[in-house]
C-alpha cells in the first residue's frame, strides 16, 4: 500500500507499507507520538505528530491548509492567523481506514497528485463536498 510523507519543508516521499508495518511507518514518518486527522471528503487520513506545537516543530503549510480547507467552519468569527499553522512537523497521508480499522493505502491518483505537488487538484477533489456540508 502507498502513502506520501509531506515534510514541513514541503519535500515529499512515497512510502510503501502493509497492515503489519503501518504503525511503525507512521511513527517514524512523524517522528514520535501521532494523531490521526480524518479527512473523509478527500478520502484520506493525515497522521501528524501529536506534540508538534509543544515540542516546537516547524509549521507544515500544506497540512495546515488541507486541515482548514476540510474544516473551514473552524475559522468562523476568528482571525485566520489563529489556525494558520494548525499542523506542525512532518505528516503522512494514507487512505482511510477499512471496516476493521486498518490503515489503507492511497489510490495511485491520490499518490501521484501529492507527489507532484499538484495541491490545487488535490484540494479541489474534496472541496465540493465541503461546500455542500457548509451550506447545511
């Protein structure tokens, strides 16, 4: 299965994993204790260092943008600078979990967009659902 590591400096790397190696791969990619940010409109999970702010990791602009594009209502009535760097440190993007809770891989198309840095296309793929949900 495929995943893409997106570092705080925006360098990107494709990694392969199995159900058995996913925990260790995620922990190594984010360099520590991790947390999952589920982004169902994009069909992915984003794994980040749970202590990124506390230990002073560098901001991850891509990850923060992805988070805020998926959850835009977090900014209602607040200054965007409050959440500007919501995610810090390196992240790893995987597919969403299966019915049994196992981490799944990205599709070839998702991996390719992320590796190429085609962030605009990646963001647009889930934006329609975000806008529909926001109207409710």
